[in-house]
C-alpha cells in the first residue's frame, strides 16, 4: 500500500529544519531504523555531504539513521531495499535531471508503489505529482522530461503563497502562474501552504497541518480545501 | 548596428501598460511607422488578439501601428522586413517554445544583428540573453532548448526583487535562486528591477530608468550597478 507524507516545506518560519514535522515523522517511520536520503535537489547549491549532515541531525532526534544515496555504490539497490525514503527540497529541475541521469525514476516509483514509506518536502513533494511543471524553481539545468513519479493524480505547488493585496510588484502572482499552466495543461494542482502536508495511504489523500489548501482546475475558479479533509480529486 | 531596449517589465505600479516607457520609445522608434509584435508569451494565458489590442492601444499614443506576427502568413518575412520589433512579456517557456516551433529564432537573431530596432519587456528581454534559464516563470510547456538570442553576453533576471527582511515565507529568495543557477552555470546575470531597462547600441550596454541593478557572477558576491552606468560585463 502506498504510504507517503508530502510536505510543502521542510522548515517553517521560526523553527529548525523539519522540527514542525518530527512528531508526525516519529509515527510515520515508527518501524524504520534507517532511511535512504536523496539529496539531489541541493537547496542553495549546498553539497550532498552538507545536506546529509543537516538531515541526519534532524532525524537523530527521533532515533533514525540517515543513509544518503550519494554514498551508495548500488543506488538502485539502496532504493529497492530502503526501510523508508526521504527526498529533500531544493531545485526541482536539478532533482529531476539527476533522478533521470541515475536511472532512478522507475525504481523509485516501483518501490513506493510496493509500500516503502516516502517522505517528500518541497521539490521532493513536487515530484510525487504527475509532472514537475508547477515548481517555483528556476530552470538551471535541462531535464530530459518533466514527467515525474505520479504517486498522486494531480500536481503540487509547494510553498503556495496567496497574492499580497498591498504589493506594488508587477511580476506574476502564484495564482496567475497556475492559470497560465492551465492554459496548456489539464492536470489539477494543489497549492500547499507552508506548514501543510498530504498524508497519502494508497488512494486516500488527506490534507494535514491545520491550514487550508488551494485547488486549481482548468477552466474553473480555484477553491479552498479544509485541513483534515480528503482531497477529492475526482470532483 | 544592434539597437535594443530591454525592459524589466511592461508596466510599473500605478500606471498603464508601457506608459512609463513611452517617452523613451517615441525616441527609440522615431523613424518607425509600424512595428511587428510577437505576442507568443501570452501573459495570464491571454489570446494573441487580446494581447495585440492592448499593445496597439499603447503604441497608438505615439503614432505607431502594430502588426502582430500571428496575423502574418509569412512570419519569417514579417521579421526580416520589420521596421521595428517588439517581443512582449508573459511566460518565457511558452515564448521560447513557439519561437523554436515557428523556426523564428535564427531569423530574429539575424534581423536584430543587422540593426532592426528591438524592444523586449520581461520575457521579451529574457530571450535577449544567452539562455532563458534565469526566468521566473513556470515550466508550463517543454521547449526544445533553453538557448536564446544572445544579443547581450549575459542573462537577465526580469522583475528582480530584493529579499524582504520581514518575510516569514521559506521559499527561495531571488538571490538564492540565482546562486543555485551559478552552481551549474557560469553566465553572469543582471537582476533588473521594475522600472529599469537596458539600452543596447551594438556592444555598449547602459542601464537606464533611475534605479540600480544587481549583477551576479559565479563564485563572487553580487554587486550593484548604478543607473546610467555602462554594464561592464568584461569585469
């Protein structure tokens, strides 16, 4: 049975890396002693080593060891035989390109479909959707495809931000960007605010974290989905 | 001689479409009766017709007629024989894909190199750089390449925004995104604030509009370039 947590962000304002999620992760990973970490998204261009250190420090507080895939000789084996998998945030283009280059997309999909618990934050959540096309990141590398893992039947927009009515900036708002996306694509998009996550148990998807999320469909006005509600993507 | 105006934005807060630039454009296009407009970037997914209408209304105030390329049977001819060219803003991925699909990249480059005056705003300015990789837009379509027109020997980041020290949002700042870009690329980037534009006369590039701009180079701290200064990209 698919078993995922897909969080908008690793970190919320005023707290440490993953801190707000740790009580949830302690339950989610209760039978897990060691997770396989995918550091490929490299937030701010940080090295794999430095990123793994940050992640290890956070997981140590809930007694979980971290094995980063960049240290594994047989990466496919490390995914297939993981007790749990964590794909961290950063740049989605970089993450997706590296997963394709390392030929890990297929094995990651098959392993999670079989039931290995998966945690994604930010870019790691984006790739759980149908495509990476609702990322907020810059196209700093050219991936061979935008298609991603498709664990959920829609796309995620992480770090979703409401328009600021007082802003004098004329760049596009997030809502305008998603409207542009739906000019060319029909995949629904869930705008996940920072502090929210999705709990995915096979085909049941529930919004968690106490905030509402914004649901965008082609040709329709966006609607709000309340916390603890099922995301009814068939509507 | 190359002759370009590359503006960060078409519109600044509290004023009408192109309004702040019209006095400059009246001089820039002083020998031009009709411009060829490229509406492909489709801001907010607007139709070509609706976009052309907005642009025509603005240019009418300086007695310039607008001929949109979507209405031209022979698009290559329309570019080659234009008195002036305006590529408007919107989504850079959509713009670049359409220019490749219509086989207009080469002819556009050759025509501007020969001296046809070129105005770009936002996405239309991005494509004047080496690559479109410092766009802020969502990858809502998949272009065959990120390579763009290369009229200037660096990239532009349009609508450049300084980090907000009071923000509680944990998504990446523009500066962080550009730092990530320089992890994988060595092309310098000019962050052009809204209200700024570049005046390009062959190889002389001057910052205009009264604001400073932010210059990013791989492995160096960003610096500010003052208004009316030459952008010394050889430094």
